[in-house]
C-alpha cells in the first residue's frame, strides 16, 4: 500500500528543458559551440600558455615595449594582430599610433574598433589585468552567437537546430579565439543580420550590419549588397524609396563617417592603409600562394590542404544558389560578391593566410546555403568542415 501511495517522480523540470529546446532552436547549437570553444581555450591555455591567458594576445617586441600596464607574455618575434586589439581595448578613444606601450602597425587597426570597444566594456573600462581574459571571452561568446543564429536559420530551413553549428564552421574562428582577432565578432553580427532580414526586421538588420562594418570591413560587402538590391527594387517599381528601402545606407554612412574620424585623428584613411598590400589582380595572388604552398613542407602544406577544403566546400553550395527558395536575393548576391572579394586578395594575405581568415564571411554564407541542401550533401559539408576544425584545433592548441 505505501508503494501505491508513493508520489510519481516529478518530470516537470525535464519537460521544461525539452520545451526550451523545442521553442528556442538556438539553444542546442549554442551550447555545443560553447563546449567546443571552452575546450579549445582550456587546451591552449594549459598546453601553450601554462595557465597564462595573456599568451593569447601574442605580443612581440617589435610593436610592444616594456611598460607597467602591459600584462603580456611576449612572443620573441613580431607577434600577431591580437596585440593591436589589446592596445585599443585598453582605451578605444585613444586613436594615436602609439599608446600603452604598443605601436599600431597600420590605421587599419583603428577601423576595426568595435571588438576592442566590446572588450573595453567587458573589462570594466579597460582594466589591464582583465583585458586579456575579456578578449577571449568576447570571442567565445561571438562563436556561440553565430551558432545560435545558425539554429534559427536551420529551423527555418526545416532542419534540426543542431545543424546551425554549420555557421560556426569556418575554422579560422579557432585562430580568432586563440589570437584575439576580429572575425568571430564580425561573423556574429553578419549572421544575426541575415536572420533579421529574413524576418523583415530591417531596422534591426541595419543596426547589426553597422556594428559589423565597425568590427571588420569585409561586412561592408554585405551592406553594399543590401543597398544595391534595394536600389534595383525601387527602380523597378518606379516609386519613391521608403524608409525601409534605405537601411543599407546606415552601415555605409557610419563606415564612411568613422573613416573621417580616424583621418582627423591620424591624418590617414584606414581603408587606404591596407588596400594596396591586401588586394591585387583577381586570382594572381592566389596562384602565387598555391605555388608556394605545395612547393614547401610543414605549415605551408597544411594551408594548401585547408585551401582545397575551402574550394570543395564553396563549390558544393553552387547548385543551391538558385535551387533553394529560403535564401534571399541579398544572400545570393552577397555570396557572389564575397567570391570576388576573396579572389582579389593579394599573395601576402593568402600565403600568410591565418587559417584562411580572409574567407570567413564567404564560408559563413556558404554554410547558410548548405543548411537548405539535401541530407547527403549537408552531411558531407559538415564532415569536411569538422575535418578543418580538427586540423586547426590540434595545431593551434600548441602553437602561437
């Protein structure tokens, strides 16, 4: 009799968890991305940093000098771009070439101001002892945000939300986390701008794209695409443009305005500082880099293998550009524009590719199309992307 009167186990909490996963499609991919990112950070911190997270900054003596505010484990060489993120995160309002013991190598660093600004906020106003950790935390949650946006897009495509992890497929995001770079934050703004545009939340999309162009200039390509497509639609309907037709102007205008601010501070437009070295004749720089990749050994061969993976992943979504009815004209047009952008990269960018991080936005858009593909194609895309992630994770966990 007591057994019959015993209360049944309370399953209400379990039901709530399943209901959350059902109605919040971004939860599952976001949690998976968080676990993966934290595992990578932990491995890199223990293997390479020996518990010192400032090794992620990868500062070198060529651009940094001994300074009481620098809490860095310094690399003996030139270091990498994360040292400039660190410098601006200490005080984003200081746009001078030298400050806090770090010399900026180019005005291009000031152009990418939003990531350091977010770090400045997270580190309670740029407190030097918090900045190295905040640089990593912001990037980890940027990757989580990308996966969450992927969960939303996967649900719209009729897939399980966990497929949203494909949007976090660009393996350069591991380098971004491991060296305090900008690509993941820019990708998060771009991914959620795509979500907002599909849901006709155009003002929200304009704000996200504005944040994106201030994080990394490559997002400007998507903003220009939105403006161009809207302009064509207005011209075709022979009507005066409405407020919603002009959302592409906001990120473009803010980008130009920030260029003027930087020019007044330093006498140089950031957009011009890297254009000559980073761009060239289409495919010329790529051809030169491929020749070097496969004529040497070691890291160069790894880059060549990553490039082959990139080619396969990119070509695999070409049949989906016209077949899918979910993707917008913005996404199709931007994908083509990003292919042109990638092909115009110079040999300097390709050869010192940094896990092909110049292609991160193209890879993200390709993943958006892959979500709508048939099961076999989607699984193949996921397998190749996972291979790229594993190659990068193993190498970057133990290398500066």
